C-alpha cells in the first residue's frame, strides 16, 4: 500500500466515524486527490464530489471564487485557495473540503511563484485553514507531493476537531 492509499484509509475512517462527506476543489492536481479517494472501494459513503477547476473561469463558475480576487492575487494565492475550499463546501453537501492551486511545471513559474509552489485550502466543519508549500521535482513529483500533503493535513485537521 502506498502513502496516498494509507492516507485515504485514515481519511475514510475519520469521515465515516463522524458521518461527514468530503468535497475536493483541484487545480494543479487535475482531480488526482479525488481519484486517490475514489480508488478506495466504498468511497461513496464519505466522498461527496470532486471539482476540477483548472482555469480561472472554472474557479469562478464552479466554486464562486470572485473574478476580482483572482485578478488581484492571482490564481496561485492564499485568498484563492481559501475561496476554493469554501466554494467546495458551498457547492456541495460536504462538511469538509480540500482545495489546491499551484504551479506544477515545468513552465508557468515566476520569481514570486516558482515551479513547485502550491497553495492549499481546507475547510473543516466551517473553519478554513490555508498553507503554502514549495515542492521540488518534476511535474509528476510536485503533483504527487501535493496530493499526499493535502490528505495528510486534512486528516490532522479532522482529527483535531472536537465533536
């Protein structure tokens, strides 16, 4: 079992224990988090939906991210990651969400946002959290690291939530 599978197993247990559903909002991973979750048999009991919002228009149309927010901060930014996480909740029946937006490479980076920069957003039962990390490696490595971190931190946030 690989690391993502183990993280998904933990996530499934946490969500089932609480009776919660998950929604994902993905840009740079293109649905890889949703795929990791739905690779597990029985995921329909805790996985509500996955939204791939790769373009800026999709972030606005699918998640309600304000166009002005994207124009002011850029798609790869804390405000946009947070808005994506909150939009995934608003446009689903889930109690928690994870959102990712980043520069997977090999192109598209800048001095301010080099290749490997990823902003994460999580919303766990009404509270939004965010974090920025920079991963090394090629496009595949950045995307895999993004999936693993998104799931790992989501597990920690759900575990820390007292019911």
